[in-house]
C-alpha cells in the first residue's frame, strides 16, 4: 500500500473489519479496492469497513463503497460502515445517501454490537 492510504484486516468473533486510514481518492482507490474486495469476499464473516481513520474520500472512494456493498449483498451479507460523528466523511456519505444504503455506526464497538 502507498503511504497515502493503508488498509488492514481485523477479525472480531464472526466479523471481519477492514480498517482504512489515509486518503481514498482517484490515485489510491485501486489499491484500496483490491484490499477491500479481498477482505469482503469471505463467506463466513460479517463485514465492517472502519472509515474513522480516513481523512479524505472522493467520488471514486464512494463508488468503491457502493460496489463492495453490492458484492457483499450478493452473498446475502450486510456491509456496515464506521464513520466518525460530525466528520467530513460522515457528511459526504449523507449527501450521497450511503447512510440510507448501509448501516453507519459512530464506533467499531457500536457496529460490532449491531451485527446479528
């Protein structure tokens, strides 16, 4: 991964968490896409993408979230997002309606507690 963005995988019981940190934009979205799809392709784990460490998210990153969400839904799973309350990322997701498409949580603990 480039210095501009990092993606790491964590596992919490039956949930896989993709923790994204840095800037997700046109320049980095390809790298992020490879990692998110690899993490989200599991068939045994629920999926959470933690965006609290993301400092910038452009339309390429938003499109990626919708694409990964579609992949996850095709496997009868649900994608949950973690976004810092009051952050620019939260506002951006509200503008494009992602908060109505995916469950959005203020913390990883809240997301994990909400998983069935």
